[in-house]
């Protein structure tokens, strides 16, 4: 489990969320906006974990289920 900004991520997106947040910072996102984006990623991560969806399973069809 990792805490990035104000969100905890512990599922399949955990290895990628810190880099995602850093990329948002480099692109000039405000802290509040970056926190909201990371919160969305944390929600997707929890859904993926609960649904048994791994990174390799992500597709448009799977994201439509989300």
C-alpha cells in the first residue's frame, strides 16, 4: 500500500500511482487538481482489486464495466 498525496492505493495500480502524480506535477497541475486525479485512480484501483481485474485485463470493455 502506498499513500500518494491524500489517497491510498494498494491494488494493481500501486506501482504506477506515484509516477502518475509526478507527471501531473510536471505538467503544472495544481496540488488540489492532482489530488483529485489521484483520488480517481485510487477509486479505479479499488474497483479493479474487488473485481479481480489486473493491469493486463484492462480494455475498453472492462473500463465500460467500471
